[in-house]
């Protein structure tokens, strides 16, 4: 992340407001993705990443990646776009195979995975608090998964949950690379999203046979996802972290899974039962415990 200029002081309300904008937009992502079920997932991923690249242009600035070693250059220009494609596409596919609210909740366990990965890379071991937080968060996921696994005929839903977890792993790895990379990745985000867009479009043409122009519905949904959750939200989050207190701003992100599930239930796209609020609460508590 960027270092904050200590001579520049912004009101706390500014960073909190920017963080709330990001949280609201991220919470809408499952709802928008559910509306786009008729669009092939890789095609939707390409449209989303194209709109995200355009929306994040304000973050762009020149970064000399050539000063990094060869391994880091490959990791930045190839590894990061692949992680972005993996995170977005498996998220979209997972929400189609499994109930949307539950799949979104599993995806938002990624902060716990990021904390564990950061602790391991920084200290060479996992701290007790991080492990306890991870156990609490994944106990929330287990509340959703155990009834599905014990019942019959749920292979499709379980595959969707597995893909949602894969999306969480991709986001955690992306966040970790952003933390440890020798150059800041945020100014490179528009170019990285554009590279990922080209890869996703090629994969869509090969695997989905999408050589024709996308439908107007697919374009509108992809643009909404790219401009909002994967565009403006990332810009707002960058500002919030640069101009605010990281612990305060970061704690706001843990409300995303609860708000996302609530929006899906209110829209009639998910059914509320006793498992969903309990699982959401456990995920949030686990994230908070791990981050402390």
C-alpha cells in the first residue's frame, strides 16, 4: 500500500465515508452477479474487468517494474492478472452452482486467509489469534456446508461452494502479493485489469465459444460490476486506506458478507433460514479475531 504523507491530515469522516462507499458497492456485487446468470461467466468476467480498468484510471501512474527481478516481473504481469481472473470468474460460477448468499459468504472469508498468509510470510509461523480467527470463520462456512454434504444430490452446490472458496484464495493471494511486491501494484491496476480482461476474453472464445458480440444485458451488467465493485470501490478503498486509520477502515469491510446476504434475501434471490445469520456472524467474528 501507499505511504501516507504525515504532513497531510484528512478528517476521519473522509476515510470512513470512502470505506463505506467501497463496502456498499462490494455488497451489491452478488446481487448484480445473480442478475447476470444468463451471461456466460467468462464473458461476464471480461466485460467486468474492462469496465474496472476504465474506472481505476485515476489510480494509474508510472511505476518502473523493470527494476524488479525477473521472477517479480513475471509475477506482476502474469501472476496477478491470472489471480484476478480466478477470483472474479470462480466467484461468478460459484454463485450459479450454489445458493448466492452462501457462496458470497464463503468468498468473503478471504481476509482470514490473507491474515494467515501474511503472518506466515512475515514471521515464519502462524499466531494463535490468527488460527483461532480462522477456525471461527470457517466454522461459519461449515454451518452452511455440513447440511449440504450430509444430504443427497448436492454435488452441484458443493462444487459452487468449492469455487467460492477458490475465489477467496485468489483474493487472499492477490492481497498478499500487493503487500510484499517490491513496487506498489495499485498504480498498475488499470493495466493489470486490462491484461486480465484480454485473457478472460480469449478463454471465453475458446471455452464458451463466445465469438459474437455480447447481449445488451450482459454489457450493462458487466459495466455495472466493473465500474462499481471492481472499479469505484477499489479507488474508494485505496483512498480510505491512505487517508485513514487502517484498523478502523479495515474493520468496516467485515460488514460486507452480512450486507451482501441481506440484499440477496431482500431481493428474493436467497431464502433466509437460521443458518445464514449464524454463519455470517461467525465469519465476521473470525475475521475480526484474526486481524487483531
